[in-house]
């Protein structure tokens, strides 16, 4: 951190306009600076060539522009790219760029580590160190946008908040990042191309609906039997499935957007017929679709991937029940970039 100087990216466009008008420099310059910062991704005041030298020097005296960078990235044999993202204070998170079917999806992180404690997730082992700022989330997007053009010759098409962290536990910064990503004054991406995934924080699902969310919502369900879910996901101890379901119906009533139910099938755990039946019963009680995610090994003997036959049994039963089902095969496994494997392996070592 640069001592005495203020992080200019913590200021809204209105605050920037106030800053300039209070100095008699014209409020419009605030909007210009905002555009340099968020639309053009400027890293220095020097680059802001539409401002006079005197104004640039003045800004440089009062502010600094902390930015995330990519000290290294790994390329998977399937095209997936995993980025180590170094934050201005040296902490590391990860983002993953996934090319598939003409689209490029970016999976972003919103916290360093995670406090949710899901037994099957590598990020949970890091605990939570701190929340990311909106700018740090946004930087992951800008950096990935450049990579997408470089490697796949197309801009990013989708963003999923499925990296490290629980978006609802860093709500204001995640919402500000989404505002920037979707704002015409910054990236201008449609909110329909953004998915926020939550562990199942019912109170915050209602809050997002009340706040007029226009993005998609995904919920990590993984088990539709209350007592069983509570053994692998601590959130279920405070938010029972009925309460989760009510919040999802509330979400739908406000947004008219179907919820995605994320579900991993584990051998010997949720691979029985009663588990499928419970999932079907749950999915029937809220407008939703099911996303079956392949388990990615994190080296815990309690969890192992269910067989192909069990996955087939799930798909057949769900489809017979009229529930839209998508199977998401893992990407980037060879570089530990798949769901639940993000843990900043190399860097945040104790
Ligand atoms: N905190 C958010 C986003 C986390 S990760 C949430 O809980 O939804 C995105 C998805 O990956 C979640 O559905 C999560 O449950 C799943 N996941 C976690 N660990 C996994 C693993 N080892 N294999 C496959 N999916 C995993």
C-alpha cells in the first residue's frame, strides 16, 4: 500500500465527480477518470491522456491504483486456464477460464479462503482470510477478458461466482462488482450471463431478490435429505431445507428466473434411490433445473466419485420426473482447476 494515498478505485463515479467539482476542475473529469479506471483498465494516471498533465500529477499525489495481477497461470490439456491472482497485499486467489462450445466462461473468486466449511471442498480448508473488494473481483474479469481474446479470439461470454469464497458473505462487494461488469460505463455485459452460486444462505437469497437481482442463481444442494446434508454442509445446521426452499420460491416469485440446483453424487453417501427421490421431490417444489457436477478429488477418503451407472440412474430418474438435468463434466482437473479444487496450492501455504 502506498502510504497516505487513497485507493481511487474505492470511489464511485459520483464521488469522483464531487472530487473534481469541489476543486473547480469540472465534474465531467470524474466521469473520465471513472472510464479510464473501469472501462479501459488503466493501471497508472500517466495513461489517462485525455486529462492534462497537471490534473494527472494532482491525482498521483492523492491517489494510487492498486491492481491485481497474474504472477503465473497454468494451461490444462482441455484448454482450461487457471490463474493465480495476486492481490495488492500479496494474498493469492484463483480464477479459472473455461472455453467450451464457442463460449468462454470465467469462474471468479470473491474471498480469500472460505468460512462455510463444506466437508468436500478444498477452499474450506483455507478458512477465510479476508473478503475481496469489488475492484479485486473486477480485475479478475478484466484480466480474463484479455486472455480470452488472446487465446480463444473472443470476449468472455459468461461469468460464474463459483471460485473461492461464498458470494453472499461478501455481499456488497460482489454486488458492486456485478454492477461494474454489467454497467455500460464499464464492461457492459448482460446480467443474464452471470451466475452467483451460494451454499444456501436463505436470508441473503431473499435479500438478493429484494434488491432486484437480474443474474442467475445457483444453489449448492448436494443432498436433499436435511439430516444428511447437515453432515457435510454446516450451513444446513442453521438453514434447514424447508427454509432454503421457501427462500428459493421467494427468489423465483421476484425474479422469474429458475434456480440451478448444483449436486455432486458421492459413492456410498447420496447414491441411493431414496436420495434421488428426495432430490426429485425438492426440485418439484421450486422452478428449477438440476446441474450434476462431477466430484473432483480433494484427497479426503470420505468422498469419492459415484460410478457412471449411478450418475445414469440419477439422470434417468430426474428426466422421467420431467426435471431439466445437465451434467457438468469436469474441466481443468489436471491442473487442480476444477470445482472445489481451488486452494491456491502453491502460494498460501502455511
Ligand atoms: N460458495 C459457493 C461457490 C463455491 S464453489 C457455493 O457454495 O455454491 C462452486 C461449486 O463447486 C459449488 O456447488 C460447490 O459445492 C462445488 N464443489 C465444491 N467442492 C467440490 C468438489 N470437490 N468437487 C466438485 N464440486 C465441488
